[in-house]
C-alpha cells in the first residue's frame, strides 16, 4: 500500500491530458519553466533547512568564547547575510528573465500559421476553419484536427460566459472572454489524440466541456479537411431517409445546420459530419448510433442544464433519426 501512495502523485505525469507530457511548442516551454522553478525552489528550500538546522545545533552547544571570537563571529554573520541577499537577487532575477523569455517565445506569431476560430458555448466548442475561399470554410464542433509540425493560431472567443481553452499536452490556458478575442499560438510536435478541457468554471456542466485534439500527418489532415468541406452525403437507406424527414418535421434545423439540407440553424452544433466525430456532447459519449439515440431521447438526463430540448419522438422516429445522424460522416 505505501507504494501506491508513492505512485499516486506520479499518476498524472503522462497521458493525453497532462502538462508534464508536452507534445507541442508552448507546452514544452511551460514544461521547461516548471522544472526550472521546481528544481531551483527545492534547492533553495533544502539550503535554508540545512542552515537553520546548523544554527539550531550551534545554539544548543554554545562554546565559551572570548570577545575577539565574538567580534569575528559577527563579521562572519554579516558576510553570510550579504551572500544570502546576493544569491536571492541573482536567483529571482534569473527566474524572472527565464519566465520572460518563455512568455515571449510562446507569443511569437508565424505568418504560415493555420488559423482556426474556436468559440465557447455552455457547454460545447464551436470550431470554424476559415478559408480565403468562402465555400471552403466550414464549422464543426468539439473536435480540432491539426497537421503535425505546422504552427496554429487559435482565435478564441465566447458566445456567452467566460470559458478557458486548455489542452495541457500542447498549450494553454487561455481565457475566452465576452466581447474580446484572445489568440493562442503553438506548434503541435507529435501526432496523437489529446484531450482539452474548459479551465474556467462556466456553469453546472463545466466539467463536461471537453474537446478532442487530433494531431495527424499533413496528408491525413488534408483528407479530413476535404471531407469536412463536402456537404453531407444524402441518405442511403429508407430508414435514413425517414430520419432526415423527422429532422425536418421536428424543426431540428431551427438550431442545427446540416449543409446540403434545409437545416440551417446556428444555435447548436453544426451536424454536417457529426457521425464522423469521436464524441458527442463535448466529450461525454462516444459517437455511436446508440449514444446519439440516448442523447436525443433525453438530453437533460445525459447532461442536465444544457440547451438541447427534449423533442417527443416515437421509437421508430428515434431509430431513424439516429441512423441518419450516425451516417453523416
Ligand atoms: Cu466552459 Cu468551463
């Protein structure tokens, strides 16, 4: 059991949501700074304890000393105090300078950066891949795809309250504040799937506001992007066609968009390729036909307080609409 307690503090050091396992430029800078501060402060703390222990030891064993010895001892104390003050100034100045250099490196902009706008909502993330050609821009939700090695420029905004963008393995935290836009730049260094989490309390489902970051080879990223730019594929089976009609008759399009259909609402997540995303409800459930059906049947039980209303559907309608959405890849 004692071994378990020793392992506990180390359990968070690696994995897909850990600032101590950096896989991007900004996270690397912060990781370096973290260890510099930790090691320096531990060394200072250890030195202070040693000196304190030595002083206490000498006080307990006072030797009878002459006046000349006393004067020498006071001079030595003066030198020791001077040295301690000088060391403190040097260490604090050094740490401040290292901190300044890291912050400057983190904020450096790159002209070739991929620009993505991320907007926080209670409680999900809207992601806009802008493009100079308007028909190539597209919206998605709760999932960012990034090419490895290319600088990224995230323009962070919010639709309601303050949120905070934080993907510990890559970068952050950066607040998303009403009425302004904050910018976060970083370069993902290693392919992989990372978990981002809203880092500012934003209401009762704050803990369920996660975002997947998929860092992939540039060719894979381009393939993904082309697939996202395309409109939703038409229904293939009668059931899927029935699902599309259910969405129309129940006015799902008042809040959601499915490009290529009549649904063009902007209040909720864009569903054009929802079936191809890893999760629904901002990281709560894996995207399967079953979880889509569970979500639509009773979103307030899955994630109480969110803005998705419960739409009364028959069992057949629920089956059909989840089949249709699962196919939107
Ligand atoms: Cu959004 Cu916490």
